[in-house]
């Protein structure tokens, strides 16, 4: 994936909508939302042609953090992990230690996870992901990139009814088959400072799903 994209009318329209949503950010009180504060240089916002107050409200709701963002915020901190990794068809796993630091970005609308460790036979590992909850699709969303790949994984997640588990599905390209494939990740909170991550993927030779990795994590701070 590259950031050098052609600027299309659709992309420009997206930038325009983002600007409208930013201007329409919910104010702290009703009085401040009615008119700019004294001395403010912000221009009065007018609805675009054809828009209604309900349209604007929908944009405001879409950009406002809620309970699911609070759920993600509970994971902020530094975590130490023990990773167990399996190769397809190999019963004996390899183990290594890692750390994960989770911090809020964009005023708590998203959360950045940074992982570091040493992969057996592969050397130092560093990865970074952005997680959030899309108020429009009503799904958790995330991406992931690391120093062992050149592609970006994109995923969506759903929360279990008991609120303890998020089941993620990440799409990426298999380097062996050269085709899109899916990695399934089950993220389980087992306490305030304990969680596990279990990853499952398709064996590129057989197509059958196998357990790739399990990471047992404990929060240090």
C-alpha cells in the first residue's frame, strides 16, 4: 500500500465531509453550540445545500467517542507478553517474549499499539497498529504493520455478549499463494491486567486453518 494516490473527486469529497464533521464537533454546552464564543475567529457554520439538521447530527454522532471507545481505553498501558508460535504442521512451538504499549490518539477516538520482541529465526520484531470503533458500521476496526512485511493488514472486530472477547478478522495477502487470506484473532480480557491473544490462519499448502500464535499478556503499568 502506498500514500501516493491520485486525488479523485471522491477523495476530495471525503476531505470535505471530514472538514464538515470537524466543524460540527459537539460543543461543551448548548450556548456555545449556538454561536461562537466571544473573541472567537471561527466563522459561523452553514449547512451545505440539501443538508438537514438530522444529516449534521448523524455526522456529529459518527465522530463522537462512546462506550466502545471507553472499552478500548481500558487497555491503555504497557504490557509484557509471552508468545508461543506454531508453524503449519509442526507440533513443537517456539517461544519468545514481547512488550506491547497501548496509548490513546486523536482524543481517544483511536488507540495505538506498539509491539517489540525477537522472533526465533527471524530476528528483532517491531509492529504497530491502530484500533478504534466505527460508530457508523458498529464494528471495531484496526490495521497492523510490522518490520517483517511490506503489506498492511486491515481488520474488523466484534465484541462478545459478555464484553470480554473481541473476535478480529484481518485481511492480508499471503506471500506464498499471492492471494488474499484472513487471519482470525481472538482477544480475551481475563482480568483487569491480564489478556490473551490467539491467532489462527490458513496453511498456504492445505488451506486448512491452524493455530499460529498465542500471546499471554500482563500489564505492568
